[in-house]
C-alpha cells in the first residue's frame, strides 16, 4: 500500500479501517461472498467496501460515492483501497447481488472473530 500524506475530513474513521484489517473482516467476506459478476477493475467485494466507506463517511446513497469517497484518497488508503469504484459500477454490483449473497455477507460479519 502506498504512503499518503494528505488529509481527510473523515480521518477518525481510519481507525475503523485499521480494526477491520486487524480482525480480517474483509478477508472473511471475500472468502464467503461470491457475487456472480465479472471483474474488470474492482472486485464485487471491493465495491462493497467502497460503499461501506461511503456510508461510514456520512453518505446517504450510492450517488454520493464519486464526490465523497473517490476524492478522499486518505479514506481509501485507510481501508486498504488504492482507488474507489465509480458509483454506477457499485450500483451494478448491488443489482447483481442475490438473497444468498446477503446471507453470505451476514455470515461473514457475524461469525466469531478469528482468535477470539
């Protein structure tokens, strides 16, 4: 991951990104959630991460991703993202998701943390 010395209006959320990395949250999600969608630049779980960052950063809809997260390099890096997916591709991923994907996602989030 590249070093970045810029600023973010949501810098306090960086601790959430570090906690998620430390507890391997996205590793568990990537291992369990299989959204049937081809990958061009960002994986479906990368797009879900971008959407979560948007929500944590105060976004009220997918439409805010481009102006809230894509322009905030510090937030992207705090959540181990080197770039942010475009809002329309995030929307396509949500549309491609099934009820089974929701259950997979919930199972990954609510399974006991490793080592605890």
